[in-house]
């Protein structure tokens, strides 16, 4: 998406981009700048400078200077790219050993409407969205989180909405419909079933989503494949050329139920396209 004035996700006044400066953040940087341009958003680009063993022979002061200089250089590149697209970008460098905490803290402080982040990194955000850390970021963030694999490009034309009929998944369905409507796209509503005993429930879930889409004049496809939810979502997205998956989250209380440690986390880790995790209001 490179068009000025087209905001595919709805009102997004403040975007927080988390980057580690590696190739793994490329997709997030590209899509964050593009989204900020289209939505006329304020863009904040941040990185977490962590002490590593790469500087064992240096003093602590020299280590901190070297890490800060590298982080500053990485963010300068992001700011330059944003400027080329006509986007003002404020940069933030944080020193610490817990990237997920820093990201959540700054998203709250900046009143961000969305966090945009890559899926993997070499340093700094290396463990982000891998294992337990994924649940901490997505589950504790005060806003929506857009996770972008490095080669993923979001056209906002074929949007998969994962639903189990819960209030949280319905929030994702509504957002998916909104996005598809803005871009003249299609919603693919998916509900997984473990066996035939769950067919009626799964069909009811996608039926509800389809009715919601039709009321908004949005084209919709439905699917109720058999299998584990995360496998079904990833496979359907790949098979139907989906460029964005939209999922819900329970938020903080959901962490205790391990929701973010299972389906959503595994979708984020394995999908070839971007994943937008929506906070239910």
C-alpha cells in the first residue's frame, strides 16, 4: 500500500514501530511507514538496546556507547525512509533487557493505536514473538498489534477473520470487515472444528461472520476445515492468497488461560502473511 490518503485500518492516529535494525524488521518498517502515510499517523520508531557478549573486551561505558551508536544509526535509517515518504518519524532508544516490557510501556505512554513489529530479529528483539514473549507483548499491549514477516506485503484485499463465536473473535471479525470494506476486498471467515461433532458450531460461527459482512456490502467466503485451529488458519490463509489475518485476544486475563501461548502465537510464528491481533473494546 503506497497510496496517500487511503487508511485501510480505520482511524490510527499514533503508530509505534518496534525494530531491531535487522532484515527481520524490514516488513514491519515498510508497512508501518506505508500505514502512517495513508492514515496521516504520527509515527514513533523505537528500538531496545541490549548489552550483548559481542563487546566483552570493552568497558561498560564503551559497550553502552557502541550499542547506543548502533541503535541510533538503525533508527536514523528508518527516519530517513519515513521522510522520503513524507512521514514525520520520532525515534526512541531504550536500554534494557526486556524488549517486550519496553514496547508495552512506550505504547501506553505514547497512547499508540497500534504497534507494528517484525516476527523475528537477530538481536534486541530476537526473542520477540517467539515462545512466552509473544504472549507478553500481544496480551499486555494496550492496543492492536500488527506482526509483519520480513517479506510480507499487505494489500488489505483478502482478509482472513478467525472466529470461534466469542466476543473477542467477533471484534476481529468486525475489524476484518471494516478493512475489507475500505479497500473493496474480501473477507475469508474461518472457524476450525476438531471433528464432525463440532460442525454445527463452526458453521454457526462463520455464518454469523458472513451475515455481518453482507450487511456491510462486503464480499465473503467461509470455511470450516477440520484440524487444530492454528494449522487451519495458516493453511487456509496460504491456500486462499490471504494477505492479512485478523485475530482476537483475551488481553491480560487471557494470558492465564494460555490462549496467547497456543493458537494466536502459533499463527503469528508460522503464517506467511501479516497478522493483526485486535483488542476487544
